[in-house]
């Protein structure tokens, strides 16, 4: 089965998600956050830079918990109306 290409909207949302997570991580080391979330540093970097535009839900929740960003707050910030 071949996955259809992502739309520009999905790519933009993935980039926004990555920026939000990277900003919320702030000065915490990538290795520390990745270990706390149970993912590799490379996966965290790819998500933060939008190269994984549609990460798994539970991966996003694990990262949010690791950086103490409430998931409802993350969702609110991802709403299209909150775009800069």
C-alpha cells in the first residue's frame, strides 16, 4: 500500500507542531527530552524540524509530557486561528 503524499496544509501543520514543541523544550537538551519521551533523538529532531509532519499521536503526547506542555494547550496553539 502506498501512502498518498501529504498536502501543503499537513506539511504546514507539521512545521507548526515542530516549532511549538521546540519552543516549549527551550533549553532542555534534546537527549534528555527524547529519553523522557521514549523516542530517539533523531525522531525528536525530525519532528521539531517538520521532517515528520504527521507523527503518531502517542509520540506527540509523550513529548508534550516530557516537556510539561499540557496536550490541550498544545492543541489550542495548533488551531488555525492561533497562527501568527
